[in-house]
């Protein structure tokens, strides 16, 4: 099986739309497994949608190299080609003087070649200097080809491609012109998860436009010729081997409002002996289960429908009070507060609006709030459903949660903000709600402890 990474020279290089199109085009001919560097949910939802295989996240800040390779090898089963989409610029990572969390660190960990997407707007010969700099910055990273984006005609392409191929000794595999319809399509697609967007009639048309336009300007045969197998193997069975018996049931909130889940979550839960049943907080009753997971998403876009589900909200509140373990992340945390408040002018609508939520936690959520996008590092304390463990994760939110002053917290953060000043993981009974997103493989002991708590609940 061949593999390659498509990485950018910077954020906004166009790598996301280019990766989406290339994955979609190759999927017409073969089984394509995609991966996304970084703790992202939106891009993986698109890559899953166009390939029909769950896109999986890889991150060397949150995961160790053994875990990265295990996820990669597990995901690649039955695939003919692996495509890894990078994050931001190739060398952007968690620190200034280290590459932890970067696309480059994942390429090195897997030993796969990199195709560098260069935003060539207004540069020609300088594009060669830029690529040469990327090559020399870390000679262990094998940059095997370039795709130019935002070029302005044949003269532009010829000059930039000739310079790169002469000075850098690697091929220019594609050159994508500036196209207004491409910019419009990606602007509309940008922050809408695939599951939500596919319900909109024009959504598939925009994906088709992106794929067709890019496919006209990338040499897929040449791209495939520079791909090569990863030489780094890692046994994934210790993490993903299916359990002989599934003795508990976990209900997972999954719909347009709550869909921020890493693909490995379901495999990890199954491997640890759990059945999973999905339900929609927008339209379903609460299923009978031994524990519940309510992930992140965009609940603020569906507040009237969430608010009117009185029976479901009551059942979640009653389940929490009766000691059923519940794990909620970000949007799930917001949903478990007493109400979500939209400030005057939010989404262009005048006047403050309030929507009653589950009321598991005493307190409110306000939007908009502080915009937080950051890695998280901390320790969970004993006595919570997630157990005592050091962890790394990610937070990404545009809201503020204000809880009762007597609220207990399970997480003490050394990096990241959390709910309040480094405290995260609000606790009540056996329910925990946090802004921190945990990856189930990187935080395997915590999810294992959660399932053990569910088993204790079952046993009384």
C-alpha cells in the first residue's frame, strides 16, 4: 500500500480543498484511507464523506509515536492508498523550537513522502527559494513534489515550475489557477461538518466543483508515482483487538448538533467490551444504556429544537442524578448546563435569547465568549469517572461556561484554559463535563476507567 502526505507552506495554502479533491478522485479507482494531522473534526468529516472510510486523526503532541503508528496501521487495513492531510504550515507545531504536533513530525514518524502545496500568488522564482528553504530546514523530511496554488496563467506556471524543478530537483505535480468559484465553494464549506452540510441541496454541488476544478490541474498518475509504502510498522491489535464479550452499552449523542468524535472512539469502546447505540438529542428519546457520551459540535445552531425536547432533557438529568456515568465534551458540556444564552447581536439577531438545557450542572453558557483554540495538558484527580491520569488534549470553543462557585473539578490544567483558569472537568455525581477534548487512544486509561465506572453502576 502506498502513502503520501499533502502539506501546506502555511495556513490558507489550499491544502484542504486540494486533499479533498485528490482523495475523492482516487476513491473512484481504489480504496483510499485518509488521515488528518491535528485534533480537528471538520476536515476529517469531509474526507470521510468522499472516501467512505473513517478519516482518523494523528497528532504527535497528544499521542506518542507508538500510538500514531498503531492508529495509522489500523486505519490502513484493506486500503490501497493512504493520504495524510497536514495542518497549517508543514513545520508548525506546539513549540517554537520543536516539531511536536507538526505535520513534519507525523511524516517522519510514518516515514512517508510529502507533497508541498505552495500558495504561489504573486511569486514565481521566489517559490523555488521557498521550497528550497523547506527542504533544507529538515533534510529528514522527504519533500517529493510540489503543487502550486493560485497561479495566474501559463506564464506564471512556467516560470515558477521551471525554477522549482531546476533548483529543488523535485517535480511540480500540479498548478491550480485562481478561480472565484473555488473560493466561494470553500468559504461556504469551511466550517460546516459534512454530516450537517449534506442535508443542504447545494452542498454536494460545491464539493463537486472543488473536485472537478482541482482534478483538471493535478497530474494524478505522477502524484501516485511519488507515493511509497510506510516503512514504520506498529502492532495495532493491543489497542483495537475486538473484545470477546460486550457486556455494557454506551449511548452516544450523534446528530447535526453533536458530531465531534474521533473515529477511533467507536473502535476503542468496542475493543474494551462496550456496545454503542447512537441517539439524537434533537429528535430521539434517551436509549437505555449503562453510560452516556455527549461530544462536541454546534449545539448553538439548534437551540430551539434542543430546548423543546423536555422529556429527553429530564431523562438525562435523572440519569445523572441516579449515578449513571456521563462524559460530556465542549458542546456536550454546554448542553448539560441550565441554559445557553445568546448575546444581543449573535448571528445578526437583536436581543438576548435564552434557551433552557438539561440543568445537570448549575450554571449557564454564554455565546459568544472567549475564542480558545489550544492544546491542553493536565492531570485528572481520583474520584471522577475518568480516573486519575496525566493527559494531553485540545480545546476549541467560542463560549463561556459559568458554574456554581461550589462546583468540583476533576482536571487541573498546566496548559490550556478549561472552564475557568485552568480548572476543567466539572463533576456532579458520576457526570463529568469539560472543554477538553480527549483522544480515546492517547487517553486510553481514562476511557477504560469510564467503562469500569459504567460496569460498577451496572453491578450496583
